[in-house]
């Protein structure tokens, strides 16, 4: 019985995980400005003292929520970087995932706008690091495609770095709106144009 209890307890989320998961729910439902540590404490059933010991302020807690999301997303980026599968399809999937963003599931446009503003105000360094990681991963895949003689940049007059940056940032406006079928079609069309303009001619 003791072993069963131990295994069940071990499967429960840690206090830190519970705080972060609850904080994400509070921020997503109420926005950065309205949510606070007292609210997280109430919803999580964890004392404010315990939360303050791990997260000294709401800003620190918010940054930790974003860091957790980026860590999870970085696993997907790492898989993408090492993949040898269809470059254009996987790059399209990666960009759509990026466009979906952390706040895309927030139903209220006002709350989503508030969260995006808070993200750029308090987590700009985290966002820039994530963007750099994505762009470098795309560039690395482009270079592999060039080496494998499956892609050429001669017709578009771009370097691998410039193409990676273009692919990464061209759909940027989608990240501040709800991703819908029209926006997905935009990304698909964008990929089709670049695929056609960088493909090697077959004689």
C-alpha cells in the first residue's frame, strides 16, 4: 500500500508545476493586468508565501510561464532541425505552429492584446531568443537542402540567412490575430511561392 501511495504521489504535479499551470490559466482568462499572485494563490490552493518564495513578483511568474512554453516548443524545434524529411512541408508546419503562438487560444481579443503587450514589455529577451532559435533552425535546414542539391538561391538572390529570416518573419502579423483557415492558406501560398522560386530546374 505504501508503494502504491508513493507512486500516485510521484505522478502528481509538483508545487512549481501547479503554480505555473494555474498562473497560465489566470493570465489567459483575465489578462496580465488583472491577474495577480493572490488570484493564483486562490485558484491553486497554495499560499501566497509559498508562491512568493519561488516567484518574487507577478512579472517573474509571467516570465516563468513563457519560459515553460518555450522549453516545450524548443523540443519541436530541435526535432525539426535534425529532420531529413520534406523541408517545405516541415517548415510550413513550424511556421504555422509559431503563428498559433502562446496566446492564440485566448478567446478574448482584449485579453490577448494585453498578454502580447505584456510579453513584449517583460519578456522581450525571451521572445528574441526564441525567434533567433527558430530562424537559425530554418537556416540550418536550408543549408542542408542546398548541400543535397535540392534547393538553389541563385534565382531569388538571397543568402540562406536572408531566406530563413524572410520565411520566419513574413507571416508575423498572423501572430497577433486568431489563426484561421485564411491565414493558414496565406502560409501555404507563401511556402508554394518560395518552393517554386528556389527549386532546381530538371532537364
